[in-house]
C-alpha cells in the first residue's frame, strides 16, 4: 500500500479476516471517502490497491462494474445490473484463491426467473382480469403454465454462453452421483464381478442424466436441488406468495413440484411489479450462496478451508450507477435477516455522495449510550487506532441500529472519512502490505482432494486385496461379501475344489475343472433339478417342509477325476425328494454339501453343515459321508454336538455306530463283510493242510483312508480264523493317484511260496493295475489265485455289465457288495420312479442290473434319504431335529430299493443286523470276457445268516 490510509485500512481488513478464521464476526459495508472532494481519485486508487493486495493474498474477490451504462435506468435497476453478473464464479478470482471456485445456484435461479419474466413471449400472457375473478384465475393459470415452459426451456437456469454448457451438464450430473453409488452398492449385494457393479452404477447415472436433459422438460429431481429447497423454505419469499399458500413436502415430489411452480409464478409477478423487491431478492440469494460456500458443517468442510471471507469491491459507488442503492439493499437485507453472511463489502464513494448514506460510524451516537474515546496517540498510527475504535463502536451499536424506529440509520454501513494527509503517497521504501496468518487449516490438509485420493487409493488397495482374499478363500465372492458356507480348498494333485454346504447360489458343478464328460454334465443337471425342487418347496409350502443335507464327493481332481460315487448318490437323493414331494404333505428340501474329492475335506464340510444348522432349524439330519476316513470320528462328533443324526448309505465302518448314537448306516460293516467272505475262504482252503494266504493293503500312512486299514484288519483275522497260514502282510503306496504294485507282484509271484488266496484291502481304482501285474508274472500267471476284497469293488464296472474293469485269466475275484437289488426289485417302486423322474434314462434302462444302478450307490442313497425323511415327518407332521433323531430308532420301511430298512432292533452304541449284503464272483470266461455273478445275497431286513451251502463256489 502506497499511502498511510491504505496501510491502515488494509491492516483493519486483515484484522477482520483474522477474526473470521476463528468465528463469524459481523462483516460491515466499509465505505471509504475523502474529507475533501479533491481527493476522490486518491480514494479510488486506494480501492484499486486493496484489490491487488487481496488478490495476492488469495481472497475470493469480485469487483462490481460501476462504469456508467447506456440507457435510462433508474438506480434500483442499475443496482440489479451490478449483482446479475456476480453469479459467474469467474468474477470471484482465479485459481490462486484458496480452495475451489464458488458456486451460485440460488443467484442463478433468481436470474433465471428474472429472464423468464422479461422474456418477450411472456408479455402477452400476463393476466389482465382482476385477481380472484373466474377470468383472472384462468388467465393466471395460463400465465403460470407458459412461465414454466419458458423456465423448462432454460433448464431453470440463466441463459449462458455455449462455452458454459459443459459445466452446466456436469453440475446437473453431480446430483446423480449418489444414485450411481447406490446402484453400484446394490449390485454388489448380489456378489457379481466388480466390473458389473461399476457398470451398474455408471449405467444408472447415464440413464438419469439422459432423462434429466430431455428437451422442453424441467430437470429431473428439480425439487431436490439445493436452490429449490431454499426457494421453497425461505421466509423472505412468503410475502411474494400473496394469492395462495405454497406448502413444502420434500418427500412428496408431485406436491413439491406444484409448490415450486406456484412459488415461481408468485415471485415472477412480484419481480414484474418492480420496486425494491427484485434487488433485495438478488442480494439475499447472493448472501445465501456465500453463506453456503462457507458453511463449516458441509460434507467437504469448505467453511474450514476457506479461511478468508469473500470481498466485494465497488470502486466508485454513486447514485447514477446503482452503487448507493446496492449498499442500502445490503444493509436492509441484513437487518431483516438474522443470519450472518461472510461477505465483506468495500466501497469507494465520492465525498459529495457520502451524505446519501445518511450517517455512519462518525454520526451521532444513540441517546444515553456512552461513547468510548479513542486512545490519545500521535504519529502515523492514529488512523489505525480510529479504525479499530470505529469498528468496535459500530459492532457495539449494531443491535440498536437495526431497530425499525431508527429509520435514518444504515446499521451495516461503516463510513470511514480519510483525511488528505493520510492519502499522500509515501516513499516506496515505506510501502507496506499486512497479511493475516495464512497457515493452512487442518481441514484443508486432512480433508482435501489429495488426501481423498490417498484414502481412496488405500481403500482401493485394501478392497482389492480383501476381494482377492475372498475370491481365493470362498467359492462365491463379490467385492465386499462372500458366501461363507462354501470354501475353496486344495485338491489332490493340484488346483482347488469347492467344499462346504451350498445354502445359497453356489453350484459345485460350476467349479469342476473339466466339464465336457458325462459325469460332470449329470452333476450340473442334478444340482439344477434339486434347486428347482427346493424353490417350489419354499414358495408353495413355507410352513410344511424339512431340510435334509446330502454330503458326498461332488468334485474331482487330477488324481481322482471320477465323480461316479457322488453323482450316483445324488441321483438317489433327488429321486427320494421327488417321490416325497409328490406324495406327502410335509415336503422335503435338500441341500448339497461337498466333502471334496474322495471326501478329503469332510471335516470342513461337517463344520459348515453344523454352522448352517444353527441358523436354520428346519435342518433335521444328514445323508451321506459314505467314506470311512481318519476324520470320520471328528465328523460324527461335530454333527453329534450340533444335534444332527447321520444316515449313511455306503460307509461300512464297524466302529462308528458303536461310538456315536447319532450314526445310522445301511452298509454292512467291514467286520460283517469279512465274516461273509470267510464262507468263500473256507471252501478255498478245502481239506488240505493250511494253505498260504496274504493280506495286500493300501498304505494309509500319508492318507486319510481308514477303510482299507479296517478291511486289512478284519480280513487278516478272518483268514487266520479259517486256517490259512498268513505270509507277512504287504502295503503298497499310491503316488499321483497310481498304485505302485510292480515290485509287490514280483515279490509275491517269484517267491518260494506263492499264496493261493490274497485278501486285497484296497480301492476299486487299484484293482486294474493289480490284475495286470499278476497276469504277466510267471509265478502267478499259470496258477489259480483267488482274491477276496470288500465292498469298494461293487463300484467296478466289469465287462459283463458294459464297464471298464476285468480280471486276469487264471484269477478269480470274490468281493462283497452292499446292495442286494435283484431280490428286492420285484417289491419296490424304485425303478418305476427312476424311469419317471431321472430325465437321462431311456426307456428300459431303469433296471436293477443297468449300469446306473448296478453298484447300488443310487439305491442306498435313496433308501437312506427316505428313512431320514420318515423320521422327520412322523405322523405327517414336521418333526424337530431332536425328535427326528429319536424317531430314527423306530424306522421300518418296506418296499425300498434294497429291501426293508429296519432300525427298530438297532441297539444304542452297538451293531444292528439285517443289512443288505451280496457276495459276488468275477472270473474270465473262455471267450476272454470277465463275467460277474452273485454267489449268495441277503436283501435289507433279512437277518438270517449266510451259510457255506448257499454261498457255494462250485
């Protein structure tokens, strides 16, 4: 600042700005004028220096155009002209100012109404009949409709140059951003891929933006704009709504639109009548926009970031350019309204026009109010002291000066006369420019675009890492959520498999690595059939159904790519569900649970089933868990703790029913199977001395398999009991899914003693390599050798039944099977139901010896499901989980696929009798084809023991 007055005024302005940082001090209209008219130009130069200094300090500053305009305009119209252009944010400084530019939606709305009111098309539509008459009311409605059409054509915004259209579009789209985020979040709840949620949000925003810019219509969500809310709720405009009241219901868009339309017409009529109302409305809109731009509680904390108040400069305010009227309007609006606004007005006035502002801070003080005396100091700082004194006095008298009785007062005007000696230009070395403390606010540093970018980057990184972790851990996952009932676990041989309970939309068939073979396709089809049946049950019978969980091997791996067991068991479960739901009042809902390839993750599956059962009381029990593994006791214990009974069709473990009261099985125990095979061994020994026998078992040290260990134990005991001399037992390893049998075959066949009987305690997939090895070894190829083995061989498909397996030429295979289907076929509707409900069966394929049923897996799973359902629906009434457990010991069902299912004689913690069992023999025919035949059998429910005569091998 080049003058003493300029330095002191600038210091006073910065003092006000410093106070603004800490609170909301009242901002006066500072009017600067010289004491002598000859110094008016120096005052104007001082105002220009203030403008340059405030711009360098980063103040949002606007300079009103006070140059004379052509035309014969009254002072009020000139004042309106000064305000109209202030709605352009470019008038308020450049990018050097603190924080982002201002926005003036309220001022723009008032200007849009003014332009629509002054539109040439509107002149002929104003009503001419008196208000309240029928003609007047009709004309008024027509005028309102035409006004709304003009406003809609303007998009309810002032007419702007074409280069501003892009910014208007962005301003409109901003209100749709929350809708887009809401649409994306809603899409995320369905757990789609992340790009689907993004496209859903963007698509919703584009759709709303398109609807918003339909030509000739009002913008979409007009009533939600902040300027519309102000337009409806401000009490300043109530005086304009003279003819009918306008109510505000922001949650009722139709009623709110009618309120906006009525308010717009009333305000437009008031503007048309002229007077002080249009000018005061412009001033009020400007104040409201600036107040909103400095609101500290806003979402972006803009009021805490904009630490300097906006400044409006009037270089030379006079009556002819509307400056005096503008100052008066500012004071009048502030006196009428109770809110404080942040606008600081600095005006330069000619000395001769100062009297037009009536009285200022140096006028007569209020009656009986003591006037503080300025400090008696001399020197260059005396104007500075007077300025501080004048401001304190003005702020102290502000309440009284706003009284309506003081008609000659302009309470918000602080008039400062400047003496000539203070306006003399100083030496350049004495020029000063004071600035308030400009340390950046904490909000500007913490809550800014840069910090938002950092936070978003961190959130995106955490979200991506979290989403990747969810996708790596769970079978079905979105960006934020996942179906935690199913998990991805390592599969044998590499890769992953989906295990757990499919209580949602998970399909285990979708996670198979292959997908082209018949087994994979059938699994997917069965899953959809079960899902369809469940949907109908939940939709049509929500109060009359029970839920049964089937747990089986529903995935494959490179080591064990076969899905035969799981697919065949699932077919039996689905068949039971269809029969039940078509014939009984209490319906059956089936949930599928995958224990992994060869049930390797059945412990995880049992935990998932138990956790889900805690949430769903309709779950009454479990069918499946048909493999005897090292984890089987833990599985039974976990389900026991959850109160869930288990009915297994194929698990032949002898110890499980003895240790767990919730375990029920249709499979003949391993010990019973060995005893039955003893009838064959007794005939093979004959009357000779003690022949030699060998137990060949799969090595289970590095696996979970317990079935082969049980088979080896009971098989060895049986051979010793039948009088065989046992050679040292042998165990073979399995590497990459292939049994290592060559060295064992060479040692057995080339030794001094070759056993005549081998008890094979292995799996069905190992029998082929064993036959191949024994068939080419010289010591075994020319000898008659009998191989005895357990029920796992019932899954083999020998040549006689169109399968892939066979036996060596001079080897006879005897194995046990769990399902006697031939004798039970004539007394069951199982095959008739299968032909009706299993869509892949052609006519005539639903027979007991058909490839899909010969193994007995489907029949056993069907019977187990029917038994569990019977207990859960006793008396045709839905039973609880505990009641189902108790009712299982009263189950006796005739006409099942394997015979009669009878649990009535099953002792608690003991073995029961009456399991279905078959002893089968497989040998090579002279034609070179392996032929399987049944030696003897018992259907389920028959407790009569087998004997040697019945099971004769001759």
